[in-house]
């Protein structure tokens, strides 16, 4: 069991370092990416240190054994900095990171002084003194972590006034998942502190380490993926707004059925309204919204659309979105943007819905369509 836990721990560490190296050398290093990298690096270094201690690497060196650097100190505060920057609440990242580094430096210097005192001035190497310091340091740091996790939870879950900037780009689910596991990690951390105070059981830290190994994956891949998506969507939206939405629907002609005659005028009004107001670009657009906006019953709208377009309401709207996506995917000005970002900016609310609808209407995947359009 110990071998298994250490394997999971080391796998997470390798994954974290791989992510750091990849993003550092191959990405534009924005503040958001820097903060994500700092979180992942802190988690990775903390777990690497735990793994080295477990395998006995530092057991023969008193100074190294005592020098358990509190890398975990950065995780919750830096995540909070990420949140306030991601939500465009506060962009003073550099100043705030400096404050964290200073506090971290004070903790590190205090630890080194205690180790040196025990090693050179106490002949029996008073391990109890160092253990007491470890406990005090952990209590301080877990308290800091709890404070910053609570502050992050308030913004992500409750402060909806801060969501205006980000709401149209991100549903925040990945952030909420991170915070759920962050809270679980805090519980495991408190459990480990309490158990080690009373019993000093070697496995008390394993649940915490497994949880932090998952957090490495989640913040590394989900965080950067979501940020890339957000950046691309903002750029696409900005480009379209500069052209006054010049990439309008050109191909989306609906197949008129023989039963349409009596509904033709109503269909033209609905069709014109949706096209001219780009309502299909609203990912949450639905029959109820259209009913409220046009003050027409949903049953009548459904009957009109079914009769005159040959599609149900969902397919009728997705048809517009697919054509919008086709225009963007075949436009050379949008080649640098990800296919998923284009799908979401065309009105789809998820990658899976986009790919399914695109394949249904074109018999190709978006990837195949873009490749054939070059």
C-alpha cells in the first residue's frame, strides 16, 4: 500500500514538472499562466519532498531531514490571486506575489535557524523542538489556506456581481470542482495534523497527498485549457465586433415544406428576428426565451418552424450555428483559434453538442471540415 501511494505521488510530481516545462518554453507567459504554474509547481515540490522523505532520502542528513520546506503555503493564496485576476477583480498580481514570497521567506528562515540551533547548540539534537515548530507552522499555514479558500469560494459561488466579465465565456464548473477538492484537502490536512499530534501515524498524510496529486492534474490541464478557451473566445468576439459581425449567415437556407403556406408570414418574422438579432449565438437561447421575446405561444412557434423549416426547434437553431461555425472555420483570419472556441462562439454550449450537430448537418467533423477548407 505504501508503494502504491508513493507511486501515485511520484506520478503526480512528474506530471506537474512536465506541465511547468511545457508551458514555460512553449507558451506566452501571461500572469494567468504564471499563477497556474506557481500553483502546480508548489503542489509538485511539496509532493516531491514528501516522496523523498518517505523513501528515506534525507534520513541520514539532519539538516535535510529538518528542512521540510512548506511549499504548500503558496497553494491557496496563489489560487485566490488567480481567481481575482481571472474574474478581472484585481490585477496587482506582482505586488501580491511579492508579499507571499516575503512571508514564505520568513517561515523558511525561522525553520533554518531552529534547525541550526538544534544541530549546533543542543548536543542531543532536540527533535521535540523541531517537531513543535513543525506543528505550529502547519497550524499557521492551514489557517492561511482556510482563509484564502473561503475568500475564493465567496467569489466563485456567491459574488455574482463579479461574474459579469467571465459569465459569457466560462461556466466556472472547473473552478468549483477545484474548490470542492480544495476543501477536501483542507479536511485531510487538519486530520493529519490532529492524528500526528496524538499518534504520529505514518499513513495520516496519504489521503492529503492523493488529493493534492489530483489537484495537480486538475489545475494544470483544466486551468490552462479553460484559459486558452477564454482567450480565443475573447479574440474571436473582438474580431467579429470590429467587422460589425461581417461573417453573417450566408448559407443557412431552410428547406420549405409543402405545409408552410399558411405559416409563411409568421415563419419569415421568426426567421428574420433570429437572424438579424443573432439570437442563435446565445448559448442559452431556447423556445421559452423566443416565446417571451416575440410574445407568441411555444406551440405555435414549434408548429411554424416544423412546417416551414423541416426541423424541430433545436435543429433549426443548430443549423444557424453550424453555418456560422463553417464560416469561421473556413476563414483564414481564424485559423489560429481552436475549433472548440469557434464552436462555442457560434452558439453551442459544449464541445460534444457542437461536434454532434456539425456532423449531423455536414457529415464531417469540424476538424475534417477545416482541413478540407484550407
